[in-house]
C-alpha cells in the first residue's frame, strides 16, 4: 500500500463532534476510523468505581455515527480505553451500547474485544521479580498497595490491536490502551515505519487539538506514506501548522524530544515539520527500542467526601484568611479528637492559592474576593457530613483579628450548605511493569453481531 489514511473523529468518544465535518473526513476514503475513548485526566474516581467518564447518550450518539460510517464504507473501527478508565466493566458497558445500536440500526459485523485489566497476583509476582518501576512518582509500589486497589489496568500498545486485526474484525473495542495505539496499529501492520505511525497516532489521538484553532471536538485525518505523514483538520477554517503539530508532539511529555511508549522511546530530536497547504508534513522521527514496559494504573478508596462552597468579600476577613483557616481546622480537630484517625480537613482558597497551593509564587497579591471550599474526607459518609457541618458553621462564626461582625462575612453558595460528594479514590498505582510479551496480558475474543 502506498499510503494509509486514518480518520479520528474527536479526542474522546462521548465528547461529540460535528457530523458534517466527520462526513468531510469520510470523503477522503480512510482505511480505518480510530478513536481514543478514555483518560486518567478526570481523576481516580472512575477507575476506582469502574465507571464511564461520559454519559450513555453522548457515547451512543458518537458510536452510532461511527458504526454507520464503518458499515457503509466497509472499514474497521478501532476504539481504545473503552469509555473512561478502560476497565472490564466499562468495556462490557461500551460493548452493550454497540450491540444496542446494532439491533436498532440492523447492523451486522464481526466484533473483537480486548480487556486491559491485570490481576493483583500478576503484579505482585512482577514486584517480587523486580520488574516494576516508578513512573512520574518517587513512591515505590508495594504488595499492600496492590491489594488496596479496587481496579488495576495496563495501557496496551499497538500489538494487541494488530493481533486482532489479523482476524479481520469490523469493530475492535479495547480496554485501557496507549492513546495513539489505535491509530498506529493498521499502518504498522502493513509495514509502515513504526516511529512515524506512533508519532502520527500521538498527533491524531486528541482530534484537531493539533490544529489552529485548536479543538478536541473536531475530526482530523492522518495520512502515512513512505518516509513521512500528513495531518489535516477536517474543518476548512482550520489548518495544521508546523508550530501547532510540533506543539502537540510535546503534549503531556516531560522531555521535548523524547516520548516514552510501550516498547521504547520516540526520538523527535531530528523530526522535521513542514507546511503543505492546510496540512503539515512530518518526517525524521525515530523509534529507539527498549525493554517492553506497560504503564499500570490502579485506584484505591480512601474514604468519603463532604464539601461546602463559600465566598468571601469582606476585606478584613480576606486579610485574616490564613488565621481563620488555621483556627477553624485546629478547633474542629480538637472537637472530634476521638475520631482523629478517621478524617482529614482540606481547604482550597481560590483567589489566593487554590490552584498552585504551596507552589503559589504571588504571595503578596491582594484579592478583593475569595472562593473558599472546605472539604472533609472521612472513613464514612456520615462522619464526613457531621464534621463538615461543624466545620462550615465554625467558619461562618469564628472570631478573627479585626472582625467587626459576628455573621455575614462568609457567603454560602448552596442551601443546604454541605454537599455529600460520595466515595473518594486516589491513584495508588501509577507505575511501569516490564513484560516479556506485549500481548499475553490482553486476551482477544471475537463474536458475530
């Protein structure tokens, strides 16, 4: 094949895309539709609970358009990180939506599914063998943390998709996957340069975020040929420029010229970005092979959350906010000292340091108003709610230096003021594990729909 064209409708299934722009992409006769459907960006809750990050109506809307286009053009549809964390539960949930669409639209196709969950036993054995590495965290993994995790997934690379494609399925729905894997699989399978295919996948995986103006909600087309690839946004008012594509090559990367992926590293130190009409031509990317590692992600439950949200406009209270927070926290801990091991108090002060926290560099800024979020994370929802109720009441009425009013200094946004936010999870596994086989952990199953 002289070239392979991959159409990506948006940055994530369920976020929506304009049908007319997707139709423009289909006019380019792509050989595959490939799209990411998940992320850790929304935090650990969805992995811990095994729930989708998007609602069913939006996911079904996007998938229906893609399945109908796939059927009309007889090309494969590849979906990775099924609808959020990529757990078996979200994979099965996504597959059920696909089957529902097939029944309603009288569609028939061969479906491949690839779960991305890994067992605690496997990970603990890997720990014993010294095959687990830290990743974006200095904290070493322990067997105790593995046992704490509610769900554990691994980011599969291109190999499980290629293995599935060998059996010529029409639709592939996979669990947690390396974001560019779906876009890179078909080109690599057909012998195109692995480095260029992976790099093209990295540009496509967020939709038209690599274009000007940037949009993760619009389709983008990647065309790979011998020695280079092209990326083109489907919005005629947008263009991919060398700057916008180079910028997106750095997306979520610490090193500007090296990007880690399963099985090695992309070397962009000699990559060339060139303007070609509304497209950008990319060449020169190299792939440096290394031990094959998979990123593993796990989330553990830490308790239950209750919050209150308030505004501060009084300049005296603003000037004494640190004193107020310290006193409220100290008094609340003292009042509930018998449950001291069962809860935590956190405050987020927007307008002061709510985004950067201790890293905030503008220490002497004088805001005219503050947004205050008080948070209690406790062993039970009842305890979190009880303590947060005390905390919010005390925050409204505690005396502070210069205070001239006994009430009205803190404006609560909601009534009731305290909001039970449910279970709280943390990423307690975010590590790399070395594996001998890139496909052994990812069993593939097929069925006729």
